[in-house]
C-alpha cells in the first residue's frame, strides 16, 4: 500500500496567478476503508541553520518564530472506501501565493500534504511535496522600462577600505549601468567602463550577493552572502 502526490508539472514551478494542480495516487492490493482524504497546503517563512560561521541573522535562530503565510485545508473525499489497484481521487485548484525563496538564513517555503485518515487502529497514510512559486515580469507592481537601468560610478572617494597610495593620489573612475528588475529566468545585463586609473588593471571581479533582512522589533537586521563570483581577464593594460 502506498500513496503518492503528483503535481501537474515535473518542475513543480508555478507562477503566482496560476492554479496548483495535481493528482493523489493510491496503490493498494486490496480495498481500504478511510475517514476522509484531506489535502493541506502550508506556506511559511523560517530562519534556518546551514552550518558554518554564525552570522547576525543566524544568531537570532530560536528568537524569531516562523511566520505562517498560508494554511489551507481541503477535504478531497469524505469517509468511504478506496478500491484495490490504482486510484486517483482528483485535483485541487488553490489560491494566489507569494514567491518562494531559499536563502542562506531565511526561507519562504510551500508544502502540499495529502493525508488519508484511517482511524485509531491504522496509521494515517501521508505524502508531502514542495512546490515552487516564481514571479513573472507581469506580476511586478511597477513594470520595468525595457529594462529599467541604474547608473553607477566607482571612484577612490566611494571606497571605505584602505587603498594604494597611487590610487589615493592619482585616483580612478569606473562607470556603468545595469538592470535592477528582471525575472529569475532572465540574465542580469549591464555595462561597465573604466574611464581612468592611476595603476594598471589586470582583471575585474564581479560578485553577485544575496541580501537577506528580517524585522526584529523596530530594528531591521541585514546580512549578505555570496551567490556567484565572475572574473574578467583584461587583455590590454590600461
């Protein structure tokens, strides 16, 4: 005897405006009596411990309680019997969701669980599957302007860390622009120009950081973690 929860998409990825659809598949060599088949969807935001050095947010684990953002339960089938062989009770369409997020310290996760209740003398049959919600450009509150670009510049005056004496005296200037709003499936695009530098440049490193924040009382606690690092080698010394 087994129970399986199979969503309509193998990727388990849905957009916020789309219904969540799937099948409950029960396989049994004989018919079984039950007191109802129930489908439950839970969504929550949690702090989590992933190991390694403890950060600011991680140190608050156990202080900040999980936040429930969705809790819905639906009776798929009332009390009765499920015949032998393979049975598919049907599908359920659910409501709009927030976007899924799996960070280094914070996660927003959605789980759908099916329970076949069999009374006190038999163990409840259960199956749980996580599904992913990703926002599309059409779901943004303000649509980007094809795409929205932000201009930035970097000079010796914008740096907080110690610099070489040659850079302090001679200076440098790097300008660029990049897109700040994009879908998870789209690349991050932009431009970078080295306008001046008092010392030769041999490579440029680009770091993609994930910034996670939580509200603790009246204080916002923020922590950044590295997602990806890309190095561009320079063929010409400037």
